[in-house]
């Protein structure tokens, strides 16, 4: 039982604390002051961001490192609308984000219209659920929000909190909590069929996606791949689910035409395709229906039924990835696979497609950073040409160590993702890679990172252009239009906000800057001056 001094907002905050939440991000407004106070009293640190969009990405960064849902705080009207981009990103990128907004009381809204809009109507299409908090149901709504945000494919859940409800004192006879559901595995007949296919497969391949990462299936994926000699292709969000130096790893796929030109034909040679948590929302059209489930056995293990129709399977299993995969592989006798050396050949072809010997340019920046920074570095990367290249070249050994927006592909995410990741795990080395345009979108958050005292490394590819779009214009023989902008001093911007700032134009200068940044007590902006043409024919 709770005492009568407990506010409805306290019930919400305490349930979020129970879920492991220790950080919340946003911009204050009079309508959310009680909620912020309740979060702080519950033990959840509230961080002031400079924009709600960045705040949501900071919240996502903490989730990747802690496993607890992120929390975005937004005041009514413009605060909520500022967060729409990142909330939509959380919906498409399967991020459990609790969006808490303030609103005026229903009676007041009948005659008061300043800044008033229907938050629930705005956010319903881009969230898994939206609620309006009530005092007597505060514990139920809080519990529902956590459960819906984290179950199945995770995603954002919105809670609109009326001002008077947040402050209302309420005593509940008991706190209502739903027990966790037991993981589902296939029935005996389905398992027997799958085991027969696995035992007979000479050229099996595993395509692993975000569901498997979210469910913590990395250990099982690796064990099954190694025991049955199954090569593994991942989506970009699943990079590192097995170390990319592993002889069975074929790295990430779905965005680079060069990589897909190697990996799609490889998949099409397979006689068994095992999709483990593969969510094709990350993939591009080149991966649409690349196999015929009537001609090749395809097993699809997913958190939710297939309503996307980008591919179909011979066998659909809706359930938990790790126990389902382990049960399918149980008692299957290992055999030699891919006898023609196709896995080795594919790995060699990928290495040749993305050479690392450039003296300078975008590829050299990525390669040098990977050489200098520790193996377990957490890298965040913004959308743009550099992301396509980095997603193929950056070798990672652990899941959730390359963070990016892969479904919505929104710009401006890398800087706040890095801040959230560093805040949650201060002992980790965290590096952010941004194009200059994406960095300018969120440059104001350098004041936030300075105030938090986070020694994050921010690498900016400086070419004074929207390089990916400029490249597409040239390839289509169009006029250069609205893709170029001024050449700015990003190192000076870093210094102006209280960090270190370094301009680099060679591998040697970048090497030295990265070494110094790792030992710094503040953030560092490294402005890597490159030619926009360094992306040509590289991905």
C-alpha cells in the first residue's frame, strides 16, 4: 500500500525506476515540472538537452548500454512536436522509449487553446501505444507502458500527463504488475521439420537482425553457427552479434551496393536460409524477395508475425530467437558446409571491395580510427555517405557497439547517441562519426556534453557538402543544387563550447589527435578535412 502523500507522478516514476531507468532527457516546461520532480525523487537523473530530438537519441544511447527503456520528457505543444522525428525513429528502429509529455487538464482545454494540440493523435501513428495518465490508474498505465515498450519488437510508448493529475495525491491498496511472459518455442512437429532441414543442408546461411540483438541471442547465434558451420550475415543494427573477425562472419548488409553485390548472390546459392530476428525494415530494395520459399527452405524466427511481405518463408516461427534457434539445432549432427570454399571467397571479395590502403579520404579516416581506438570502442554514426562506408569497414566484436539510425536513417543522431552511451557507461571509449551537415544540426548539444563533463570523441567528415546527395546528383547528370554549403571551422566550434578542437588532413595528424583525445578530460572535436570525391566508387 502507498501512503496518501504519494503523487500520481511518483507512481509513474517509481515504475520506471523498477524497470532499470536511471536517466531521463528533455526540455522542461511548466506542465512537466511535477513529473521531473518525481523522476528525480525516484532516483532517475534528469538531463537538460538543447532540443527534444537530441534528447530522445541520448535516451536511446543509454538503452543500448543498460537495457533499460529510455525516457524523453517534452512539454506540451512545441516540445512534443520537436521530438516527433526521434520518436518516429524509435518506432522504426525498435527502441523502447517512454515519451512523457505534459498537457492541460481536460476541463481547461475546453476554453483554453494556447499551445494546445492533441498529442495522442499526433503520436499514435509513430508509437506502439499512447495513454493519458489518471491518478487512480497511474500504476497500471506505468506498468502497461513499460511492458508494451519492451515486449515483442520494442518501441516508443507515450504517456500524456495532465497537470492536476501529476500532482494528485493517491493511495493505492496494491501496486499492480504484470508478470513477464515465458519465451515461446516451436512445437515438436515444427522442431522435427526444422532439424531435418538443418541436418540435410549443405549450403546453409544465417541472416541475423535486430530482434536477435534485442533478445540477447548473441551467444546462441554464435554457438549454433560454429557447431553447424553456418556463415552469418547481419543487418547493420546486428553488427557484432558474432565477432566480425570470425571466419563465419560475412559482416553487415543492406545498404552498400558493393557489399550486396557479393552477399545477395551468396544467399541465392544457399539451400537453407535461416532468418534469426531478421527485421527487413533495415534493408533496401535490393533485398526484396531475393529468395523463393517454394524453391529453397527458409526458416524465419521473428518477434512478431510477418506483415511486411518484403520476404516470405517456408516456415514462420513467432517466438524468442535464442530458445527457438537452440531447440532447432539440438541433436542435429554437424557436417561440412559450403564445400566449394564459397565462405572464404566471399570474405576475400568483401575485403577487396573495401580496401584500407588509402593515404587519405573518408576510408582512411575510418580505417585509422579503427586501428587506433580500442577493440571494444562504442562507435555512433550519422546518416550520409560516411555511414554506408563505415558500416562496412568498421570491424566490431560485440553487439550494440555500432549505433546508428538504420530504419528511419535520420540525420543528427550520432552526437546525442554517443552522449547517452557515454553517460550510461563512462568507462567506455565512445566515438561519434558525423558528416558536417549532420553535425551542424546538433552542434548546440556540445554545450550539453561540456556541462556533463563527458570526454566523447566527435569525428566530423568535413567536405562542405551533402556528399551522398551530391554524388547522386552527379551520377544522374543533374545540376548541382542545394547540396553545398560553407566551409566551417569545426575545430573552433569545439573549442568555443569548452572542448578540444583539432583539424586534421592526414593519417598521421588523425592518429595523433585520436591518441590525445583518449586521454583528455573533456570532449574533442576532430575535423577531418576530406574531398567529397573520396566516396566515389567506394560503396
